């Protein structure tokens, strides 16, 4: 509970009418959740416009309204406020309502196309092992120390986000590591938060269904760095050609990590195998449980962040050697068939290419690499043929299948993918729209010592079809099928 005038701190109002000293019990932008004493913020969403539900919100108990435009008829006893951007205002008022929790801990945001989940998971586990009470906000899960909370989006909405951060503060958390998606930045979900640091991993083809152009995608990521204060740090992957763009307007202290470029934190891959990764980090050699050059970047980012947050470099390195990757990230599925079975979240062309190149790096050449891959529905169509092309070029056999088709027909998605398969690769490509049948077929095709990669869904435990989420776990299905044929 807080006074409306206090919640509106740092909000630029266009117009205002009514009592500014009313007590607010809750903040809401979903009219279905409004209760007595609520401040209702009308936000224009992708599916619905909150402005259409202002009168319903008042009827259900809202005592104050924030909107970009008001209804023609205003009701007595209600405080009406107009702003230029309701979505951004929602972030500010949510932070104020929950006592600005981001100012009371080290909040570190990680953005980029690939590597966000693994990097935040590494950092969460690193700081927990270093003895800090730590929070995690990721695609896979949200955590308040060891309490797990289901994640529904890469970045929660501003109300839920500040509620989680406030709960972390209440429980004594000193650090929180958070994935920050381009959607969240563009939609103002992180406005009002004060980040102690931001990390940029990389930028490749993704989300153009939403952002429309690559320049808009870059601009969304850049906004996170533009908003940093002069006592925060900005850490970039110098090997990514677009990384320096992130630093152009930031006030933060600038730092970089790299394998190929001159950087503040330098790494070198010594060896790579299915057992792990041997790396040199700032001239110190260490062996890590994670696999692949792409995970080398994630480890280097986590190491640099630990040092920038004031930890001893040797201790950070030692702790990182004990950690595993995030669930569904190059996760090996144990089986009796003596087949190397890997599940990975790779759902972008670059991520799939990285995973397949890593597998090919440690192959002897005597085994087959069988890849099962699909693309999500209602998402960036441009990447579909690219995904199929990469899979067929870098695998011995490929099964094109369904991912999360959502509202699209699986066959239509697969037809888009097939456009990327060259005629010379037709013979090694199979189409099976049923994902379970596709995984089963991969298992039947595999011989002893072969490698199966099931890509796209990783940690997800569902398949979304026509608006309904059905239980489906690639790891579960793959393990069961392999054990049946062993």
C-alpha cells in the first residue's frame, strides 16, 4: 500500500485530475485482475488495448487510472492521469510501488541473441557458491535463493518483475542476474529498474517477426546500455562485430571480453571434447564441464562479471570449473544404447550452427550425426530455410519436424524450412511433422556410437499447438526411445 503521489515519482504527467493522495493497494495493467484500491495502467498491447477496459477496471474497484488517452465520460471520485507512454510509466510506477528494489541489490542484466540463459545460470550458481544470497530471472526459471518460481516469459512484466525483486530484497539477496530480452526492452518492461551492470553476448538473426528490421533489433538491445548510470559497468563480447554499438551512448564503465580480439578479459580454447572444455582465461589454465566454443564465451562473460563485481579472479575461476550448463543447453541424455544423445535449445541459425560445429569438432568421422530440428510457429519466418540449410550441411541425416507450431500448420512451417535444403541434400532429409515420431525415427536410424541432436526446445516441457500446451519434453522422449531400442 502506498500513496498515489509517491508512486508517481519521476513520472511525467500530461494531464491530471482528482485526488493524488489516495491510497493504492495494487498496480495492474490486466483488467481481469483489478480489485478494490487498484491503480489501473492502460497499456496498448500486441493482443489487446487496455484503454478499451478502463471503465471495466473502475467498475471492478480501480481508484486511479493512468492512460495515454481517457474515455469521453469521466467518473466522479476517480483520479485520472495521462502520460505519453503508458508501458514505460508502468515500469516506473511498479518500481516505486515496490520500493525500488533494484536499487537495493546488484542487478545485472544480460542481453544478446544467444547465451543469455547459460550466462545468467552460471552467474547465479557462481555467486551462490561464493556465499551470497542470489536471485535469478531466466527463460528456464526464476529463483529467490533456492526457492524456484516458474518462468512464463524471458523477462516478466514490470509488476511481476518488481514484485520478484522486492521479494529477493526481503529475503536478503544482494545480487540478481537477469535475462533481458529485446521484446522486454522494446515494451518498456525494464524501465524504472537500476542496473548495476549489463552484459552483451552477441547479435544474430532472430525475432525479426517482431522487430521487422535488424536495425530495430539492434536498437532495442542498445537501449539497455544507454540507460546505465555512470557507476554501472557495460561488458561486451568484443568478438561480435556489433558489440561496440552497445557502448556508443552509455555512461557506464566500459569493459570487454574476447577470444580473437584485444580485450580486458581474454580467453583461449585449448581443447574441446564431450567431457568438457579446457581453456586459458587471463593466462590461467582451467578445465570446465561445459562443452563448445560458444560456452567458452559464456564462461568468459561470467568470469569477467565476477571480477567486475569485486570477487577474486582465482576464486571465480575455481568456482566456475565446478558448474554445469543450464538445463536443455547441450544436455546429454543418458541411455543404454551407447548412442551420444544431445538436447539443445538452439532455435536460431547461429545457435544451431554453433552446436553442430561443436559436435563435428569432436567427431572421429566414423559415426553418423543425426539432427532433429523444427521451427516455431507465429515467429520469424526468414530463419526457417536457414535452419534447415545449416542442419543438412552439417549433419549426415536430418529430420525436419514440428517445434511449437502455435497457430500455424506444422506442414506450412516445414515447407518453409525445406526451401533451404539444396537438391544434393534431399536424400539425407526426412520430413515427419509429429515430433515424437521424428525423435523415434532418429533413434531407429542410429547405430552404436552415433550422435543424435534434438534441437529447438531444450528445457521446455511442453509443445504448443493451437493455443494449447501439451506435455512434451525432448529429453524424456529421447531417453525413452533409446532405452526401448537398446
